C-alpha cells in the first residue's frame, strides 16, 4: 500500500490520511511517499519512495533499533520547527496566541542524567535502551545522546548488573553526572543483605562512584554528588529530579531570571532542589515550596553553605492537595511555578486570584501549560512571551518558560 505522509503526531509518529482513518508510520516525515504493509492502522515494513528534503542520515549508529531517540532522521531545523509548532498548537487549542521565541536546543552528547536498563547475559551484562514500543533491550555503546561522563560510567553499571541483576528481569539504573563523579540509583535488583551491601560498596569504591543507592537506600557515599545551582552547590537526594542537560538548565534559568526581573520577594512553587530558587536568591528573597521533604532539605543545606545569597525560606507542602491560597502571596512581587507534567490547575487558580504582578511559568507539557495559561489570561494576565527549550534532543519532548504579567 502506498501513502503520503501528511503530518507528525505529538509523539513523533508520521500520520497519513486513509479511507478508514489515520495510518501511522514510524520514522517518516511530512510529504514523503511511503509503501508498506497495512496492519490495522499501522504501515509496517515501510519503504520510502519519495524522501523529504528534511530527511538526514541519523548521526547515531543505533538510531534504527534504539527507542531512545525518535527523530534522528530529521534535520535540526525541522525538529526545531516541529517542537515549536507543538507549543503553538497546544496554545491555539485554548484559544491563545503567544510570542514564541526561537527554540534553544541542547547539543549532542549533553544528557547528564538518564535511566539505563540493564540485564545479565550468558557472557556478562547488557546495558541500553528499549526498542520503540518493545521490551527488547538495545545496547548503545556509541550513543550520541549521553554525556561522555555517563558513557564512561557504563563499566561500573555493568558491574552492578552482574552483581545484583538476573537474566529474567531488568534493572533500572539512573545515573547522574555530578561534580564528584557518577551518582547512581538502582531499582529492580536483588534484595539487600549484609554481604550484598559490602559487595556493592566495593564496586562503588573501585569504580569511582560518588554515591550508590539501591532501592532508595544509600549504600556508598564516597563524595557528595554536588550540582551547581547558581552560586550554590546542592546534593539532591538519590534519584531526584534534575534538568536533563546543563545547557537546558541554564536556558530555563536565564528565561526565569528575565521574567522575574527586579522583583525583591519571590515565591518558587514546585521548587525541587533549588534549580530556580538559588540563582534567584542572588538578588531576591525567595520562599521555596515543594512536596518532597528530602529535596527541601537539600535546597536548604545548599543555601546555608553558599555565600552572598539573600534569605531563602523553605516549606514542605503538597501543592496538589494544599495549594498556596491568595493571602499567602501578600507582598510577593513575582512567582515561579514549575509543576510536573500534569500541570497545576488548582494552584494556578489560587495564583490567578492572588493577582501577583509577575508569573514565570516553566513546563514540560505544552498541553497542561496551555490549560493553566488559559486560567491566568482569563483572570487578566497577559502572556508576554514563551521561550521553547529542547533539552531532550531527538525526542518528542519539549519544554518551555513563559512570562505572565498584569
């Protein structure tokens, strides 16, 4: 069957219009004529008859088999435009129009945090990512996404898989680049006991891991796995959220700083371990609110040990169950809000009622961002600009920062 690709879906699947509904084709681009075998609503074994001018040779040897990157067959310019259009479309769905700035994209080999799947094999251990839509594990020794320091940690990860994995199940190894070396958190492995703890600690020492955690328990701590956040150094708890690339974090912090401007009193909602709180504290007093107590403790330690920062007050609070009420924003000149993918509908409603002069919104989900942005604009806010940020290169994910003002 022959089809012509009309567009890409938000998850990167190419879509052609069929007589009985849309037909989905993996790793194709708009305008391409493709031939393949139709099964249900998917075209299998596709062969390109007419390639798009935006098609490029994937830079990674694993691109055809690995599901970690979906868009390596497209030019950087095409991907940038596609991701910007995802944001524009989400806003249009809420009846909103925004000034979208040029997207800022992190370079190859810059991912400083990733979750690697690991499995024991007859000859040793296998590490990698899953094939798209499959449980098949694909080894990625020449990955073009991960930072070289993460690739250098693979022998240590293999040793952990050999020690605590099995051939019947997979381990999830979250490895983060820190100033002191790899910070590794493992789940899905065999249960801990006294001897196993000692064996894991020996691997951490021999392989130079800064910290090793197993099922949430810290097994070895050679050095605090510090992350730079403005002038402060913070050691986030094991497996804690961290922006995917240093460049992406810098891009978002720059946008938030611009949005907040000269505000002297700022509230940072969903503050995490201090990505925005601590840089903003160089010029403003900040009230940081986050539901995770361990991240709040890490932020507080980082602030207390830094020099030259203004006052930071931390509050552990579930903002989904107990959003800050309008009277709690009294005398606050700017708010930063960076919720998870689900957005923050309840908190946005109380924030809109508070009428804080400036809001810097950060989001990893354009759809929920647009929903929450509609709440703010309906309450009288103006969306001044939106800054797209792509730190998940070659994926379907896109992030953004935006400024709202009264």
